[in-house]
């Protein structure tokens, strides 16, 4: 009878002890926060006598958890740039990344607001390449432009704001970044 009790106790308590040991081995869950949809629109405008004319608009949508973890998107391609002559007399090339890079961190703030920390980088090729040299040795090189901005902004659910507006010294274009957040229900 006593042996039966020991067997029953072991049958009941061993699985509980095993589960407790496994629970201690698991990594702790990260602090959770609400899921927030962050929409970033990167627009370029050309200055004209009658005002501004939008020449491009690139929308990006990121889902982030409002717990301080960073999410990122990288979108683009590579452009060959002549970097010099190789020992064969043929030009050699270096490939430069062009496109858009966005790093976003969202943190819950006071009064129903969210602190959105953005790093936006946009590198693109101007429509007017430059020609180096003459005749058969002429090489056409693209001209690259680069825009980068990092800052934070406080937004409420459903709110949109212009994050930055800046003039491109090389082309005269105006770059604008708008951001909108929506808390996922």
C-alpha cells in the first residue's frame, strides 16, 4: 500500500517538476506593447515658378511593436561607378547602393502618445549624368544625391505629421517626409 502511494505521488509530481524545470530554461518573453502601423512617405518636389510640383512619392508601411525594438526596411539597387583603370587598361567599377533605408523605433509615451524615432536615408541618381573625358575615352558617370535625417516625434493614434522638409542643394528639389501611425486593434 505504501509503495502504491509513492508510485502515485511520483506519477503526479514528476511531470510538474519537469514542466517547472523547462519553464526555467525558456528565455523570458520580451516586454509586449501594442502593434503600431507606421506609414512613412518620402516625396520629392521640383521648384517651379507657380509653386512645387511633386516628382516622386515613395510610401513605406512598417509594423512595429511599441516596446522600443527597432524595425528596418532596405529597398534599392546598386549603381556601377567607374573607380579607375585596372591593370588591363579596362575601367574597373565600384557598385554603390541607391534606394531608401528606414529604421523605426516606437515607444509608448504619456497621454496616449507614441514616440516614433525614425532614421530615413534616401540615395538616388540624378537624371543628368556627367560625362568625363572626350571621344572614345569618354565615360558617363551618374551623379548621386543623398538625403538622411534622424529624429523623433510624438504622435497619437491616427495622427499624421510632416517629419521634415529640406532642400537638395545639388538639384534644387525639396524632400519631404510625412509619417502617420495607427494602432492595430
